[in-house]
C-alpha cells in the first residue's frame, strides 16, 4: 500500500531519528521535526492522524510509554524508495530501465 505525501513526510522524520539512533519517537518530536524540515505548520492532530494511518498500514509500530505513544518504523527507508522506483519503472516505463535512466539523466535544475 502506498503512502500519501503527508505520510511520507512523517516517515522521513522517523527515519531521520532512527538514523541518529532513536528508534522510538513520540508525537511531539514528529510535529516539531516535520514543521522544521518540511516547512509545514501542522498541529498535533494532523501528525497524529498520519501516524495512525501509517500504523494501520503496517509501516509503524505504536507503543505506549506512560502517557505518551511512541512510534517505530517497521519498514526500511531504502526498501521503500526502491519500491517507489520499481512502481514508476513498471507503470511509466514498461519496466524499461534504460528509459527510466534517460528520464533521470534529463533532469536539470
């Protein structure tokens, strides 16, 4: 199941914490980081909704710790990115990786 753009923003933040050695992340940290790194102004409820969806989809594990809930990634970032590229290659390029590479090589800022 694919992630929405908002869900991807949340996962990027969780993966960043994971890369820094923090496996469990609470709602407050997610909201602060998403707003800081993604130039958003989310309220806690918005992030909480995305965290719930990601948990229901099987991308996150949710654990209770005292009065807070903590979230842990159940999917590897590189595996997710690879699945995105496979999906693009299959749908847009009929599995023609040469055409996909040509499209990427054509990117210019």
